[in-house]
């Protein structure tokens, strides 16, 4: 029964980001089936999943074509040793496909198990590259406060969300430097957007000069900070920070774990939306639309040429048992095929502006400080005071209160402290957008009533 399942889950499954005493009391909702943008729990209640799983179910769930591709590969050849003396056909085909879709000269792929390991792989590759060119001391990383790059020891240290760095864990602080989060909504009052941008760039340049350009290896940046609250940097920020990286011989790593595979209406947003050609792109999530765990670190010819030069004779000591797993790669190939065939990128370019426009109508609610985002990434920032932008006390868990009301009304939105974020499948319809906006409005109104009680 569902009750037994919930009990077993409580006893044995340690979920990500668990607050153990709360979990012991409340448990988790078992999800039994899924189709398109909808998920159904084991009581039979259906929800519109506006989060797209966890920023990942881009083509929507329950597609038999995907099941067939996965089953077919599972029957034909479920696993091959990925180390250099063997390969497998789906991995080779997918690497070539990604090289074709990625911008510039990003023609080489390290396959990983997800986004965190793609970020770790990027840094390992960077260290190896700097060593190959005789610059082992060039190993410092710039990233940003409020960024999220994953949950391994390294990727979490690169990330800059204060809540992800609790005192009980040690983080790498000697070679990772967090710059300010480029969030104009929270910029010092009175600064124009252009002045704020200049302030961010001045900070970046002075940090590089303080560390010493010869010691700074890379800048890790999400094109839009996702888990940090869907923060779209000021216009011109991407190009100007990329220019600073080029000026000081710093590699630009664009973490597109969320923003690729159609979320912003492009395969990759770095070039097609923001006009930059990174040296490395990390991706995962929409790469398989969540049907299989898979990530990738896609890197440039320039890096590849340096590490391939004969003579240095050292192995790139990095990789996983499941690097280029054939079933995951077969799922990614079918996923890409579906995005192409159903023209889902074009679809996002049509529905995305409508989603943004309709979501922004929620700004008339007394606790909605800002609705922001781009295409199919959106965030509602809830505030206690719209003028001062003061936040509710954290223990009020305002985002969670809203998402609980939304869930009761049949809508899944993701709470992050005082925020609610959404990233629906690319197949979302206008009617479903209207349902999301209408239901979320109701959930926020119910929360306001709770607060007044
Ligand atoms: N990078 C970004 C930008 C992410 O949003 C995430 C996950 O949300 C990750 C990396 C980590 O990916 P994963 O959870 O697949 O390891």
C-alpha cells in the first residue's frame, strides 16, 4: 500500500537535501507514473509538473519511443568497457552529434554520470591542460556567489550558494574565489544597470589581478544562475566577462547543465543566446530529458591540441566505469532526435515569451517582489516588503508554504527558501501555462491568508 511504501522510504531511502527530523515526520510523496507534463502519485492524484522533474524532463515523460530505444540498446549491448582500448557505437555517435551541436570548436566530449561530475571533469581537464602547457600554478578558479555547480566535493565548492556551504562541511577555499552574483534586483539602490555591470566587471578584473593572471585558470559560470534563483545577468555581462577571460588567458567554462537542450530555445545558450564561445561547456539533465543519468563536458580543439601534443607522456588520469554508458547515450541520441523532429527549440521560442509574460502578471500580488527568467526558466521571488525588498524570516519557509498549497491544488513548483522556480517540459501548451499561472496565484493567495492568520 502507499502507506507501507512511505514507511519503507522513510526507513531506507536517504534523499538528497534531507532535513532528517522533518522527513521522519512527513515522508515523501510516491510518484507512480508520468506522462508528458503530468505526474501521478500512488493515490492516483495527477499534478501538472511545472518543474520538469528537476529542470530535466525536456521532451516530457512517458514516451514509448524512448522506452524502445533504451530497451533495444539494453538487449543489443548493455555495457562496454569505456577505457581507451574499447568503445561503443552510441557513445561515438553521441560524441560526434554533440560536437556538431556545440558552438565554435567544441569538438571533444568527456562523458560523465551527471552534471556534478561534468563540472569535476572540466576542472580535472583544465589542470591537466595547464600542466601540459607548463603552467601548473595556473589553477585558481573564479565562480560566483549564489551559483550552483553540483554536489560533489569539488563542484559544491565551486558553487557559491551560502546555504550549500554549511559549517559542518569543509569546502575548498584556497583556490576557488566567489565573485558577486550578477543580480540587478539586489544591486545597491541608485545604481543604473550599466553602472552595476561596470561594478561587476571591475570586481572580476581586480580579483584576477590580485590573485595574479598567471595563477587564474578558469571562470565557471551558468549563463542564467538556475538554483540560485533564475538570475539573468545584466545585458552585456556575458560578453564582457568572456572578454576579460580572453584578455588574461583564462578558460571560460559555461555550465549549461540546465540551460542547454532547449530550455532557452537553443541547443546551447552560450553562443546562440548570449554570443560567447566558451572553451568548455558542461551539460546533463535535458541531454537525456531525465530518461537516463548522463552528463558531458564538451571542450575545444585548442585544449585538445595542447593535451594531444606528443612528448609529455602522462595519462589523463580521469574517468568513470559508466563514462559513455551505451544505454544512456542511446537515450540521449533518441532524445535529440525527438527535439529535432518535433522542432521543440522553435516551439520554446514561441511559447517561452508567453510563459514569461503570463508569469509576470503575478507581480501584482502583495508578496511577489519580482518574477524573472527567460523562455522556460522562471522564478518568483517572494518578499515581505516590496519596496525595501526585505525577505520573510527563513524559518517561515515561504517558498515551501506556497509549493505545498500549489501541490494540494495539483501543481508542482519548486521551493528554494523564499523563491519558487519552474522549468516545465518544452512541450508545455498555452492552456497548461494558463493553468500554472492561475494555480500559482491561488497558492500564493492562500499563503497570504495563512500569514494573516
Ligand atoms: N550544474 C548546474 C548548473 C546545475 O543546475 C546542476 C544541478 O542542478 C548541476 C550542475 C549538478 O548536476 P547533477 O545534479 O546532475 O549532478
